[in-house]
């Protein structure tokens, strides 16, 4: 299963979900769904913004977890 590792990145830089919400300017509900890997897709511009915010590449944000089947977060 492919998952977004943004929560781990937030912990690394010592910031909160609220801080990230303000940086991205998206609804809190959509942000929580995205951070909890409950969405089916992520827009390229959101992924790019996350990379800029965290100073990383998409390879650092997207993690392929072979042990976790899709649908079981």
C-alpha cells in the first residue's frame, strides 16, 4: 500500500497539524483525511507544496508499505 508520510515529517520538524493546515490553506477535514491516508488521491500541487514545506522530494513523502494491505490503515 502506498501511503503519505507527512505526519512523520511534521514530527521531524516539530510542527503541528494546525501549522500545516495554515501553510497549505486547505480545510481541516481534508487535511486530516490526507494525513491519515484516507483519501484515494492527492493533487500534484498539494504534493509539491508539501515538498516545499518539508524541504524534501516526493520520494521522501510517499512510502510503499508491502506489509500493510490496502484498506487496512
